[in-house]
C-alpha cells in the first residue's frame, strides 16, 4: 500500500496499526477540498518556478480530472489506504506518472489537512446559515398566518400570562438570529489559509502564500506556522455554535411536543411528521421532534469529545487531531438534517384556535393585569401584588373565577377597584396592553415580524 512517508522504515507497518491509524473511512468527505487545495498549490509551485511549469500544468490537469470524478461520484476510493490525501496522490500517480511526485513540494499533510478542514467548514457554515435563514422564514410565515392566536404563556410550565402564539414563535427567530451571528463571526476565524506552514516551521522554498489564498478564496493567511498546523480552535468553535443551535432546536421541539399533546392540543404537527405505535392503534407520536431533541445530546458530546482531545496536546501537530473530523462531520450533518425537517414541518403545522381559546379559561392568568391596574391607581407594587394574591386565593377557596367575584368583594381587598377592572379579564385586552417595546401586543409583534 503506497504511503506519503516510509523512507526511513525498514519493516512493514503491522496490519493492526494500519487499521487503527487510518482515517480514510471518514476523511474521504474531504476529497473535493483536497483536490482543490492541491490544484492551487501546484499552480503556485509552477508560478514560483519551484517545479517546472510543464509539470505543474500536468499535475493540475490530472487533479482536475480526479476532481470531476469526485463531483460525479465516479471516483473510487480505496478504503485500504491510510487517508484521502494518500488516495488522491495514488490516483494522480497512476494518471500522470512521475510528475505527481512534485505535488507535495513545500507542504506537509499537517498544513494540508488543516486546509481541507477549513475549506469544508467554510462551505458548510454557508450551508447551515442558509438553512437557519430558511427556518426563520418558515417560523415567520407560521407566525404571520396565526397572528391572532392567543395562548397561555408559561413560566415553570405553569400558566403565566396570555401571549400571542406568534410572539412565542418569534422568540425562536431571535435565537436563530444569534445563531446566525455566531456562525458569521466564527467564519472570520475559519477564513485563514494555513497552507505554506508545512510540517511546523514553514519552508526555505520561495512560495507565494498570498497567491494560494486568492486562488482558494481565503481572506487571510496564518501568521505563525506552529499555530497553523496545530490549531483546532475553529473546529471547536463551529461545533460549539452547532451545539447551541441544537439546544435552540431542542427547546423549539419541546414546545411543539407539549402543544401537540392531548392535554394542550392546540397544535397539530401533521401526519407527515408523526409515527405510530406498534401496539396502540390510536397513537400519533411526535417521534421526529423527540429525535431532534435527543440529538442535541450528540452535539454536546461532539463538543466535549474535541475539547477533551485537544486539552493536553503540546505544540504542534499530534495524531490525536485526526479525531476532530468525525465529531465535526457528525455535528454538521445532525444540525443540517434537523433544520431541513423543521423548515418543512412549519409549513404543515395547524393551529386549533378553539382549543387555544379553551386554555384561556383560567382567569388567574390576568392577575398581573389586575396588579398593574392598581399600580396605575397609585398603589405601590408590593402592596398591589399582595392584594391580588389574596384575591386569587379567595377565588380558589370559593371556586370562583375572577370574573365571578363581585365588585363589593373586590373593594373589600382595595377601594381602588371599579367596574372597569372586569374589562381586564379578556385575552385580547391583556395582550394589547403589553405594548412596551418587545412586548406581546399586536402592534409590537407586527413590528417583530417586519424585523424578523
């Protein structure tokens, strides 16, 4: 089996070591990036006259041929080779012969693999950003369609105050917006060319790193060769950002699961995104949302895996770093699939407005409005809070709704109460009063929709 190294070894590698150390089974995902990076590198070697121009042209032609095969899916990867870099080098050897041996001039697998990973990350960040924008748009469309639906908002999973369903949904748009900001910020640190750092110390050959950066679309080049070959901060940062996205998607899924349950029942996630029970014929289970929620743990695990792998490594490159690929690839794929499903699901979500209205029968959710009614009449907040708490307890003891308590009884607790207090026991009135910037009033939610 051909290797990119081996000259100083007198014995063949033990097959157990071959199997244990190879990464081809997962780093073949980097094949197209490896070819593209090598093409730019070969052009630079020819331009700088480090290798003969005709050999550079021959290498680029051969690599372009391999790259086309990769894009078409016809490139056959030999899973017995050590890694994707070796596989492509072997394929190039067969295609163009002796000239291919010049390709690895002025580079190491250390800076080569870092380059491939950064190119992969740049492309995948853009892909995830597009999907995050797509989910924001889907949530916005759902919110616009259901702008008039009022539901109980919860704290501690207890009825708190009436809110517009769209207001709660747009809270997730805010989270997704921060996720987008994080990834865009992360992309700045990914967009650094490491190629030219070689194994550890750079090279004595007259390379042109700026030329390669321009060819590959990098805005910066690394300024320390030791850092460049051993840096995996960018991988950790991406996985951390993806883990936060996963946490947001998990919370969103949990809300949808709760609202879809028969206890609440004001949301139907659709048959297309549900599964059944092998024993109970009546069941319609939100398994897809449960798996999105569960896969958040996979994302957390990937983050811990890479951080633990990196925590005690001395400079510079160590083979441990090979183990960053699988958690990175897995995290990207998990978030990508989850986002695609949620984007599609939001277009099918249906709201049962009657059921949502029934959930507002608990008039205790207007307690805060009554408290603020007293505050507006000059009663100190602490005293107002105490008064309304006693009124709620009074109603519970006598099994009376707040609307069933007489004005005379209200005045027993505070002479500030008048008939207009009963007007507050209405969901539309309650949400319309929450007109502070960022609140749940129709006016404020429409503003959020415009800015989402």
